[in-house]
């Protein structure tokens, strides 16, 4: 295995106020990125690609108050960033930033930012040059 094949995260899990509403949101926005629901245990749902759950949602069971998470999903193309954005806005997500280049991060950083049903900052980002 090459060093560039290693990832920092194996998976990420967040707690949701309404797991059904969040599941519908994430199914909609991850579909254009090639992801979808791959596993579930009751209200705990795993999303991923090729059967490997990498992102999990479940009911809120611990902690008081809200702590915002930032979740960035890889988009294979800039067009996929737009499809993610379209799916998010159809799901009535609050738009934080419409799709655009973010040259302060790097010259090809193309992303969009929205809020999920629980208020988390969710991003789709493509690092490839324009198609």
C-alpha cells in the first residue's frame, strides 16, 4: 500500500435529532457523489461506496446542547458538486456558500457548503481541475 492510499479517517458518526429526516437528506446529497445507504441497525445508518460504511448517522443519545460538525465529502467532479448542491437545496438545506472555487485553499479547490437538518456544516469538494 502506498502512503497516498492511506486515509486519516476510517469512518465518522454523528448524532441526529430526527434520524429519518437526516437519512433522507444524506441519501439525496450523497447520491450525486456516488454514495448511498449501505448498512443499518435500526435507526443507525451507514453510508458509503461499494458496501463500506464510512459515514454514520444515528439518534441523539448523549450530550447537551448543539456542537456543530463540519463534514466534507469528496466529489469526483465539479459537476457532482453542483448535483450535491441541487439535491441539498431541494431538501430545503440552508445554503452557506454556493458552488465556487476557493483559491485560498488551493487553485483547484471547488466546493459548496450547506447545513444539514441538524445545523451541521456539510460540504462537497472536488480537488480536480475543471473538466
